[in-house]
C-alpha cells in the first residue's frame, strides 16, 4: 500500500521551519506523497454547510492559515527529491485554467515529474463570490478547464471550447511527464465525472465502495478501462483493519494524518509514527 500524508501545510506545519521539517521527515521515512488542501479565502459569514461533517461546520476556524497549495508545493519541491506533490483538491473552477496549466507544468518540470494534480468542483459559494468566479456554472467550466490543461500540457496547444479558444498557444516548459489528474468529491456525480475524465479517484466518504463502483461504471460507459483509474482514499484513524478493507476494494494509496505536534517534537513523533503506522500499512 502506498501512503500519503494530508494536512501538511496547515497548523502545526504552517511555519517555514515546520514545513521544511515535515517534508524532510516524510521523505526520510518513505512517505509516498504529500497532499495540500486548497482554500483561497474562508469567509467568516459562511452560510454554505460544510459537506463533510454532520453539523455542516468545518473542523477549524476561518482564521486558520491555508497556504496557497501550489506555492506550498513549490516550497516542498525544493526541500525534497522523491516524494510526490499533490493538490488535494485544487478548486479548479475558481482559477484561470491557462495560468494554472503554466503554474503546474512549471512545478512538475522543476520537481522532476513529481506532481499529481488533485482537482475538485468546490463547495463554498461564498468563497467563489469573493474570488469573482461563478458558482452556478462551475460544473460546466470544470469539464472545459480539464481540456484546457491537457491541451497546454501536450504538443497540441490548441483548444476550442465555450469559454476558451486558442490555436498553437506555445506554453513552455512542458511537464516532465504526464501529470496525473486525481478527482475528489462525495457524490455520485463526482464519481461519474472521475470515471469519464480522471486518472485517479479519491472520494471523501465513510464507505467509498458505492462511489468506486459508480466510477467504474462511468468509465466503461465512456469507453475507458475501469482498471486504469487508480483508487485512493483518506482514512482517519489509519488502522490495519480499515486499510485492509480499502485494499479489498482496490485502493492502492491511502492518505493519513501525520503526527500533529509542534516542530520541536516532530522528529521523535515521526519516528514512532513510522514504526506504528507507516510500516504495518505499507505491508498491506
């Protein structure tokens, strides 16, 4: 089983020293990937319910630091040599896809092909409003934005869509390799979108089995090989039993929480974490 770490850019890892240390320790202990969440702003007067908790409340206050995901991963790229760098998940319809294609390709080029781009629709209307992006058309734009990214990362450099049209738009450097697109979400629609478009699917669900099945059905309907879509899942708490259940569903990578301790305690805590969590899960 491959193992990624979530929440590596937020407290207690939001200082430069802590960020460098968590990256160093993750690489030293053989972690496969680092996943960074994406929020540009968290409006204090939010009315949109958080979709991943029963009461609709986020697990942290809006004042909690959320570093820009691509900037943080660029910082991590310079402090590492092997670990994969993953956005989990970049809210794609909030961003200009041409600019995003350039940023992500540059990061992949400079990191030696270590970027996986996790993308999602976004759920918070108020965040879209602050940014000036249309919340109601985000599904339509998401699909088109994926096409823009892939066109600019390839030798095609040509695209014809509703919102973007360009021909021979030179965009260099190209990625060092093919950047995998990972899609998240918690709905049947998200699973079907991943089946049509994604290289990997990482839903947020207590029981992801129905979403995995829907993703595979959508892939077949789109003429794709369902087995070509890698299945991933976050798991908290990360136990051997819970990860074995995910492995039985075809999951090949789990994303777990690192030790959430101050930087001065991190080295010792990470050594224990590597022995009690990383080692047994890696053997599944």
